[in-house]
C-alpha cells in the first residue's frame, strides 16, 4: 500500500491526476475552502454540470468532468459536519472515502487526489479524520489493484504534519 499512497502538502487543484475529490456541500454548487477553489479553477462549466446532478447527500459521491483542471474528473463527496462525534460522523466520513473510491474505479480512474474531507468549515477533528481517511484508503488499496496512486493533499502545514504522523503509525 505504501507505494500507492502518499501524503503531500499542496494545492489539490494543481494535481496532475485522473481525478480530484471535492469536499463538496450538499448543493454541489460551490462554496468556500476546497470546494470554492475547485470550482474557481475548473471554470463555470463545472457549476453548470453540477446543477444537473441536483445535489448530493452526506457521504454520497457524484462525478463530473474536470474542465479547466489538470484532472479529467472531479468526484464530489459531501462530508459530515462535526457535531461532537455522537451523530454517526465517523461512519459518514468513512463512507465518503469508500463511495468516492468505488465511483473512481467505475469510471476508470487510476490516480486520485483527496483533500482532508470535513476538517475545514465542517470542523471534523483533523487527527480523527486522518485516521479514518488513511484506514479507508489502505483497506481499499489492499483489496483493489485498479487504483495506481492515491494522494492525500494537505493544504496547510498542521494538517500535513498530522496526516504524516498518523500515516507513520500504519
């Protein structure tokens, strides 16, 4: 798994992969953070296609073209809003990773880049989110060989360090 998974610090919109994952909101029409950055970089065609998808429920995933991005695809998944940990947030977040990876495979994606889903405006604790993300990606890569590379793209230094620390314990 180690050779197929990498944690990097950077801008997800600049990754040269088949698909990038968008930590979207339920409308899929853009927002702040990663979602807004992806929509801005992809151009207005992305929001036009997203309108046709009629939103997305928490933990589900939908796919669009990448438009002006280097990535051919954007896989939109809606992470849970942190409400203290007693509202099924862990399982919802894990399901985001499972559903987006399954959708990637169905669409022939070989390389994929993830942001730290739900840890920005949705306030999911980074350490807990990193453990869930790495565990789900690791589990998937152990059973599926079609994905050649998964990048975890951390925008800020603190998130990057936390993911590296958690990754080192696997």
